[in-house]
C-alpha cells in the first residue's frame, strides 16, 4: 500500500517548540530553551573494507579517470543496516509500491529545484538561487530515501569556511564579498543523490606499446658549420594483447538534482559515507530537504559512463607497457543495485547587481565551491601593474648594458652581452642573431 503523507514534528518536552537537529551531535535541540534529545541508535558504522588489490594494494577512493573527481567511497565504509534495492525493481517501480511515499514540494521557477515542504516548514525563497518560490507543485509520489548523511558543520562553521574561500578569490568584486559577509545567512539543505553498485566483467582487446630508442644522424649547425650529429629517437613497438578484467563498484555517487551545476557538487567530493545512517526524519528537523529531479534511469546512465571510464583505466593497466591502445572493450554488468540518499550542504545565494551568486559548503567536510565572479577593474589594474613592472625591468636591464630591445635592419634580433660572457651551446655570432660585444 502507498505510504500516506506524514507530517514530522518533534515538540520540545520543556517548552513545546519544535526541536531541530544539532549538526555533529546526533541529537535534537530546542532553539528556545536548549533542551537536548538524543537520536538513537545513531549512524551505523561498518568495519573497514578488506583490501582489493590495485597498484597500492587498496582502493581507498575510486576516481573518474576523465575528471579526477571522486565517484565512490571505500566500499566497506557504510552502515550495514542500509538496504540496497535491485536496480531492475527500481526501474519498473509502481507508484503504489512501499518503496515510494507522498511528498509535497514547491518548485523554483528559475533553477528548477524542488524543495519538500511540511506543516512546520515552508520555503519562501529558493536556497539555491535566492529566487522567490512561487510554484506549488502539490503532492507527488517519490522514491523514499534509504539513507541520510547527517550534518556535521554548524552554520557558523560553514560561514567561516565560506569566508576563508572568499578571501582567497583573486579579482573578485569587493562589493560582492562585502555584501556576502554582511548578509551571510546560510541555509542547510539535504541534497538528493543516487548510489549504484555493480559487479562487472570485461573482455578487452588492444595493443601494448613498448618504447625503445634508435640512434639517427641529423644535420645541425655546429660552430657555424653544418654537420651530421647523432641523436636518440624514441620508437614504439606495438604488440597485440587480449584478456579479461573484473571490478566491483560500490556506492558510485550520482547527483539526483538539477538545481546546481554538477561541477559544484563534484568539487565538494569526497564524502565519507562511513557515517551514512538509515533514513530518519529527525535528521531533517530544522533543515530543508530537496527532492530528486533526475530520474533513476538517467542517474543510472551517468553511473554507467563513470564506471566505463574506470574499467578502461583498468584495461590499460592490464595491457601494461609504456603506451596502450584499446581496440575493443565489452563489459557485462551483474548484481546492480541502487539507493536514494540525502547528503548535507550549506547554501548561500545572493542577489548582487541584478545577478545571482551561489556558494555551496559540504556540510560534512567544509569544502567550498561557488560562482567565480571577476572584477574587470581589478584585472585591468593588475595588467597595468604588470606592464609597468616589465617596462621598469627592461629599462634597468638596458641601462646596465645587458639587454637591448630591437633588431638590426628590422630582421635579426639583437642580444647585448658583456664581452667576457660565455655563449650558451649552439649560440654563435652570425647565427641569426646580432650579438654585441663580440
């Protein structure tokens, strides 16, 4: 049977106000009287994974070879209580399934974010782009989250991380940084992600390239005379190879929202999923939760692409040699499962001079990413200073008699050196240069 809409509210036992989740404390606190209520049993922890080999003997963090970004946390680091759902079941899921629930959301007309609303909270402004939220999308059936990574950083800690990041931005408009610090209210939001697991077996065919060197003779100008000189040239010997490789993927993360550019959330990785807990609405108390807008099938396609990049890297490693060419790579996927999880981010969205600027802080690690504005005035000033410094350097060098800018007759560049200065190898008077002092 479908899950009916549920309003989650946690009243304080002392004053009756709504309790809020306290980042980093695994507890609910009252913002008015300070009462604390512990959440139990808390986030599950799994033992460290067994090493799976690899060049360093372990795969602590799996990265996309195309971008270098983290796509998977260590496979053994997750709660043993989390439920993995067979992918085939998720792709054909019925809206009346027990795996779905009814949620009410509002949609941002600017960035498309869908924010879940409850009886105790309502988003009147989009936390992603600061646009007033005016579109009520009503109730809809969505896949339930299986896990949640609770906030670790408080708003003050996230604000401090953002301030440090802003101070490190070269050529950023001073007005924006001052505006951001003056109106620096941040919003805690749980952002939706898909995770995907798969066992893969791949057959590859390709070429292994081994480098070797040959000595050839080339004609060069030596002390004003053309001579044949030996030179080492690298060649590559190609050998056909074929084989099979296997890799298990666990918790490949794929963003399930289109509200933020993917480059923002990619830059927030890695996430330590060893603290991933079974979904509990108490972790959401006092925060906003974004519902997914990227369908499961689309997220699975992205995960397959990222897995394919890692598999190709494994194939190149198996081929070996100094260079590799992959001519064919056929992969079979088995035991595919998925989860819908929520990860914590602190958001700051500002309207400045008619433009939205967004800053995102990883609510667990404090990594920061955001829009990178540039000040045309600061860039122009830096260019002018650089030209002044270059002109001063050239003037001082010319006055000292070491450098003369220009050429002879508009053809040969002029290099002026002291008479006792040794010429570099291959440089001689008359070799296309006018060298004064000789």
